[in-house]
DNA sequence: GTCTATAACCGGATAGAC
DNA sequence: GTCTATCCGGTTATAGAC
């Protein structure tokens, strides 16, 4: 969700208790915020690799060590980006979801707004993906640390389906949001590699695949498709059961 | 970390039984090979990040500078891994492809052997993927530099299909190898994240999805499925046309 | 053309003083 | 909470030996 500054020990809400504060003083939350904003700006301007921790610190007017005091590593700055990106996405597609009942158009709106809101970070996202792709990294969308954002995003897909006029067969409806989230991840993966003008290819891909997905959902209640759907659903449940040998 | 004792300068190759060869002599190719083998071994033993260029040089008994003389960067060592990995895969599945006509079993064999041959490098592959995921990286499977390996792998999928007893509808047959290559990439992506015992989940995923894919191929000639297949194929061709604004 | 040795640069990360 | 000093490893540069 929105960036919550974790360590607030002073207990003083901004502007609440102390008007007597010296002009130059900064609360911890403010410093943290300052560093984060600076980092995100530099990421946009220079890309992920082009931005150094030293650069962030210098630009924000704090020391290198101080930056590391608030963010354990360069990667941890990215978690903040995740949260913000999701918030922006949510804000951008909530209107469409309130006014639209057609499943295809709902799904289209959600996918398109995701790409639109992420656009300023296109280059950054490419390099970012580099570290996010490492399964061991807490930044992996599949990691335990990413669970909160992931749950929210999946929940959004549930809203897309449930708020639509389409009736989804019972056996499929439980799994569908997860599958749609996975689909959106795939779209993002494509987008990251998309250097076409205005990301035209990604939009084309979205238009076409949403079409196909909705058609498949409609076909899924057909007897002919039963074994196929059944097989796919069994797979997802089996994969969940074959879970990791030792708990992390 | 323990300090590595300085490289042995005595000149005696350990266990060098070669009669004529001057003890210290080594051809350029041999040195290159030595460095590469050492690197791949250390990658296996310590992972990608856990292996330092200094460590490779020390273990191979050459200087750091020499290692950089043969491999422009740490990443360039990876290209060598790609090539070798594909060769091993080819060798491992050629037998099955010669003796088996059933499409499902052919595809199964190819996917399974891919995972099996890559297994010693599981951890390495995860970290490796980190740099390969960057679209700008020459190591990306979609990059121009990776084209040769990619073409070979796609060609392998063409063999899988063409050597099978299954008749694929003409409009689909041209695109199918590309789609199957993409499918294998997805499997690998899953495998990288798979920490289940013996990668059981990956094998389960392969079994199930190959089943589904083959069933879809068989269904694809049905009139009912026509618009769906047609739509998907139009998409791939459109994506190719909307190519990059400037040639690389 | 092959190779060694060494010093240096750069940037992520940490330690410990204030 | 904030700083300075330092470590560590990828990478580059250089100078010279065979």
C-alpha cells in the first residue's frame, strides 16, 4: 500500500505537538520520504543501474550511511516502488470498474491502465526486473515478502470477474483471479521487452489476448472443454500441494 | 573466507604424464578452456554471485588479468554456458526423437531432458536469470546476440512436430515451433523458481501442460476453435510487423 | 599474440564514532 | 540519526615478460 514510515518513535504527528521545532530539523519520516522521492526520481531519470546510492544520498543532501539507515539496500527501495505502482494502478482503474459490467471491457481496462500508469518507469522496470527475477530475491513477485502486494493485485482480479455480468462455472471461479494475475504478470514481462513506439505491441497483445481469454472463459462450460478445464485446475491444486520441502 | 595460497609457480603440472610437452607450456585454447571449466565448476559449487573473478583466476591458476583477457566480463562466461547447455540438451533428447512418433511423448521427452540436463545448474540458473532478464542485456533470450541459440532451439521444436504422427493444420504449423519454444521458456522460468524436492513441481507442470497443449493442437482443427486459432495467429503476425522503430 | 603482476576506479554495503 | 572511513568485488589500465 502507501508508504508507511515504519520507525516513528517520537509519537509526534506532523504538526501536532511541537511548533517549537527548529527550522532545519527534519523528522525521521520526512527524511525517509525525502530519500525515497529522490531515489524514485533518479530511477526515472537515469534508470536503476545508472542511479548510485551515493548519487541518491548526494541529491537528497544526506550521507550515504544515512540512506542505508532507512533502506537496508538498494533493492529495498524497489519495494516502495511496488506499493506505489499498485496504488496508482488502483486509482486509475477504479472508475472503469464502477461504470462497466462487461467482462471483456473490465479486463481490458485493468490491463491497459496497468501499463499506462507504469509507463514513466518503463526503462527502470526493465532493469528492475533484473533483480526481481532472482527467485531468492525478496523482490520476486513470488516471494513471501511480495505476498501483500500480490494478494491485493489478485483481489483486484477477483473484483474484475465478480463485478461483471459473466457467469463463471463454479469450479473455475476460485482459481480464475490467480490465473488472471499470472496473465497480467506475463503482460508486464512482455511490456518490459517491448521497445515498439508507444508500446504499441503491448497494447495489441492485451487487446487480442483479453479477447481470447474471455472467449475461453465462455467456452469453458462446454462439455467438450470439460476435461481440459478440469485438467488445468487439478494442476494448479497439485502444484500448491507439492509445496516446498522445508519452510522458509 | 580463507586466503588462497598464491598460484603454484613451480611449473609442474599436477600429474602431468604428457611426455613431450614442456611442463609449463599451454596453448591459448587450453588456457581459455581451463578458465571456462573452472568458472562453470565454481558457478555450480558456489552460485553465480558467490563466484568472484578473482576466485576463478586463483582456482585456475592464472592471473585476474588473464581471465579478463579471454572473457571480456563475467557475463561473457555465461554465453559459453548457454551453448553448452543446448548441446547437452540436444544430445540427451536425440535418441527419444529418433525412436518415438507420438507427439505428446516427443514433446514430453524434449521438455524433461531440458530440465534434467540443466539440473546441476539449478541454483546458478536462478542467479544467472537475474542478468538474463534485463532486456538490454545481450544475455536475454530475446536479444540479437542470443539469436543463434534461439534459432537452434526453435528448430528443435520444429523437428518435434514434424517428426510426429500428428497432422497440424497448415495455418498453425508455421507458427507452432515458435510458440513451443516460448512454452519451453515459460517452463524454465517456472523451474528457476521451483524449490520443491527434485523439482517435482516442474515435472508435474510439464506433464500436465504438455497434455493440454497436445489436446489443444488436436482441437484446433475444429470449426468451433477456428476463430480462436485465427485470432491468435493474427496476433503473432501483427506483433512481428509492429517491430522496433529503429533497426538495431 | 599470450600472459603476468599490480595498482587503481567505482559502487554497494558495513562499522563504528559522534 | 547521522556521519566518516573502510571493506569488498567487478572492472579497467598499465607496464612489461615471453
